[in-house]
C-alpha cells in the first residue's frame, strides 16, 4: 500500500482560489452589488431571487462535510441501503410544496418563528422557538464545519442572502466537480463500473431492502423511510428553507424551487453513497482495508485517504477535493449565519426596539450575523464536546449486557426523531384537552391549513365545510388569491422600470382577522407607501398612483421624499 502524498503548490493554489472566489462574491454584494440598503434586501434578497440559484443554495445548505465524508464511510461499512432515506425526503418535499409554501409565502415572513406569534398570538412562543432555533444552528454549525472555515467565511456574512445564494451556487459546482473526479478515477482504478458493482454486490454492500421490524437494527426499510420523513419535515420547516421560500417572487416560484431542490439533493446523496461503493471496491481490489490495517483510525478518513492515493500522480486533484470539502462546509456556515442573522434581528432585536431607519436596521441585521463571531469558538468547542463525549465511549469494550431500561439505548438512531415527534403530539393533545380547544371564531384562517380541502378535495364542498370545524377557510382563499395578484402586480411594475419593495412589517394582524399588507412603491425620487388596508385595496390604490403619475397623491397612500 502506497504511503500518503503531501500537497504540492498546485493543490494550494486551487484551494486558495476557491476560498478567494467565495469570499469575493460576498464582498461584491456587500459593497457593490446593490449594497444591501434595506433589511429586505439583506435578509431575503428583496424577495426577488431567481428560482434556480435559490434551489441550488437550499440544496447545499444541508450538505456539509458530514455528507462528503460520512455517507461514503457509512456505505463502506454497512452498505448502500442508506439511500432509502430519499423516499422520506421526497414525501416531505411534496407535503412542503402543497402545504408549507401556500401557507407561508403569502405572509411574507422573514423568520420561521414569526408564524408562531401570528398563529398563536403569543410573543413568548415566538421567542422560545427563536432561542431553540439559534441554539440548534449553533450546535449544528459547530459540529459540521472545520475550524478554519469560521475565519475564511467572515467576508460573506455582510453580503446578505444574495451573496449566500450565489456563493452556494459556485461552491456547489466545486463540490460536484470533486465528487465526479473521485467517482471516475476511483471506479477506473477498481477495474471499471461493472467490476466495482460486482465486488460491492458479492460482499453485501448492495443491500437495499431489509424489512426486519426490529427497532434495534441500525438500518431497515422502515426506519430509513419513516425516520427520514420526520427529518425531512425538520428540513422543510428550517429557517434556511423558510428564508429561501420568502426570497422567491411568487408562490409558483417557491414551489418550482422545491421541485428542483429534491432531485438535486437526491443526486448528491446518491453520488456520495456510490463513492462509498467505489472506495470499498478499490481497496478490495488492492487486498487492503485501511481500517483493519490501522492505516487510519476513523471511517470518516476513508475518502481523504483514497484521494491522496489515487491522485498521487495528478497534482492539483487533492487540492480540488479539499476545496470541494470546504465548499460543502462553507455553504452550511453561510446559510447558518444568514439564518441566525434573520432570527436575531427579526425576532429578538426588532420587536424590542423603537422604529429605526432602514440604513440603521440593515447595519444592525448585518452585525447580528457576526456579533457572536468571537464567542462562537467557545460555543463550537462546547457543542462538539457535548455531542462527541458520549460517543467516545462507544469503542470501549463492554463487559456487561444491556438489560431492562438500558435496552432503550439499542434503538436505531433513525427512530429517535419519530419518538420525539410522537411525544410532542401526545403531550400537546393532552394539554390542549386540559386547557380547552380554541373557538373557531378566534382562529385566523390564513394561518391554518384545511385538512379536508388538502387531503379530501374529492369530497363535495358541503361535506368539506362540515369537516372545517367552523373555520372560515373561504376567507383564507380570498387572501391567498389577493396575495398572488399582489405578487404579479409587483413583478409587472418592476418590468416597467419602477422599484417596488415590501415595507416592514409586511403582515400585521388587525381586528377582524384581516391583515394589513404594506407595500412601498418607489417612482423616481419619491416613495409611495401603501398601508392600513387590505391586499385588494393596495393593488387598486397603487395602480391609481401609477396611472396618475408620481406627482399625484392618492387617498390611502402617503408620499415621502427619499433622503
């Protein structure tokens, strides 16, 4: 077995260029590409981002060094059945397209937890969710990213969501290039595609279907599909996902974005799994297992170890692999910082401060994403210790058998999310019965989803109305129709050369459960701000402003000079 080869100058150049371009995109959008003058531009790209780059950005937001290193290692040791998780992710994606997008996009929210306050009329619930979300992001980023990535990514944090999205697109290209290089060169060295697959099949690595109902088995058809479905729900309701849904112009665009994300994610996960097959076949052909021979001690080192071996005569390729690995990690970091910036400003700072100018608000939002940079190392170290410490005992030799309650620890990790969500539903239902159900007239239908209309749409309308339990979902349909018309109107006015932005807050609940939708229409040097009316009224009054010209004031519109 050949020894590992060190980096050469070309490897460092390729790696350095990748990092420089990533930071350069962030700096461009921070200082030249629109300069992020408003919080809407900084946090949600002024809700005008194109579908394809947003879809790619969302895909790579959940791909990190965990996927690049962990999935091939998982397949190398246990087999390719890991890809069955895609079944659950696809179902979760379909549900998000049909339920999540139509519900949340018309509300024009920035933070996922804004919905909690609107729905339950409780700022405490919103703040609790925000705190848990920030803690989750902090722990997740600390685990999946390399330490140098924190310093290298600092430039992109000030470029806003536009910088995050376009840098993610570039990093996705680098990541796919690195994966393709490993698959092609590795399969060639293992004897070709057919030989690679034959070796994996004969040695039990092509083991897709295991219908064993035992909950303690690591991977089965049931825990992979059901467990990934629950995890998929978590991804869909994640702040990164909500932020990108809000960044698209219309509901149709948001749906298209998710339609693209699911197949792209599936391709990436499948490629990572096939990498594991290639690694297994390659070392089987050489007659050497790096783990058993103690050349490496951690399965996550398999891919880097193989890269340094198969590309020893191709300078630059190891550098490309490390660049793709960092690209996967930095995309997670950038999305995490952008999400935490949105959460801190929207849910923590803004509700507890006096109204401020857009310039000041944008500066604060930028600082919110970087103010904790100095303390993040402490958080990351603690997070890694918190999660890694229990696993450090997994390799100790046990001298006792698990009995009684200790058997619970043998349950597959994929069932843990299922147990968690069932616990929430059960105890939530119990406490709801204890406190009493909400009256139908107190429920705002625009914050709800009609189960009867979504799942039983084939039933007659009279039957579905009974199943709505007294909630007036027809009012919600009118709101969604008006919101869609509003989106089309904004796009139309922008094509005519006018600048249209949503004021803050976009949605504000008022008496009678009819929300205000605030619109700011900029014509030449004046801003026409539409407020205190329903959606249809806004469209009519702003259309009147456009028809009469920017010098005419219309009732219901207040005109202010831009400073």
